[in-house]
């Protein structure tokens, strides 16, 4: 991306690059969970099924919170097949297909972006994974935004080498993902929460 984008929208760029952190660290152990449910017979299969189901959604909203040297917060709205709206304290920006509609000083400038730049938002794990490629541990249940969700620790050689926490709701969809690690030698703690699955009122219009 060009330097103006880096200067004007650093939080959005960080959101786009979450998967490119230098090194992840083991997530801190959360506090006591709710009463443990019956362990999943196939935790890896359950996580993969949730990830693939998520990739088929027509719309959703994601909320990212990052704690670290520079705390950041961002929201992303997605509408299939390729419409994204990223909102931070610096305002909202729209990406449709491979075009970034950069809004600045009352004007809109179209900036090309690499194909698939935001594809990681569509699927928290690579879509072609096999269960044998994952190490998944069922950790019981937590309450996420008022709903019970099963919690897992997930490890994958490239997507999550040191593990991430992954919550799945009763509908079999991921509702929260948490990762901790380091980027450029600085520690971070990122939580991404998902909501408004297939909400027909969610729209991403041209600016």
C-alpha cells in the first residue's frame, strides 16, 4: 500500500495484517469458565466445521480490540461477496473488491489493494485444513455476550503455531478469537468478536 494509507489508516492496516505477526505466544489462561460441558468427541472437526460455516456467511460484523504499546480498536462490517467497511477512531473506510475508497477532506479516491487482502476476515483458519493438521483442546464453556459458547485452544503450524483461543456458539459459529504474541518486538493481546451473522440489514454501500 502507498504511504498515505499507512499514515491515514494505521489501525485498519493493523487489522488487515493480524495474520502476519512475527511470533505468537500462548494465550493467557482465562478465569474460571462456566460448568464444563461434555467434551467434544472431535474437537478439531468441530473447530474446522465452525470455520467453514463462518466462511459461508453472507454478512457479519467483527469488533477488534488490541492491547499493547498502542491500544487500538476497530470494527469491520462484511457483506458478501466482497464488501468491507472498516471503522476506527479515524473514521470509516470502504473496500469493495480490490479497490480501497479512501475518503479524505471531503473527497473519495480509489486506491487499488492486493487481491484477497481482507480474506482472513472471511475464515479464521485456512479453508483447506484437514483435522490432522490441527491440535485442538476443548476447554469447557464460557458466556460470551450473554450466550454460552464452547472454548477451545487451537494450534496450527502456520495459522496459529503457538495457539489461540477460539469460542464457538450453539449455532456452530465462531463468536470470539483471542491471540497473544509479539510483533516487531512488542507484545500484543488481540481479541476479535463476531456478531450479526447473516443480518439482512447490514449494508456496505459505495461512499
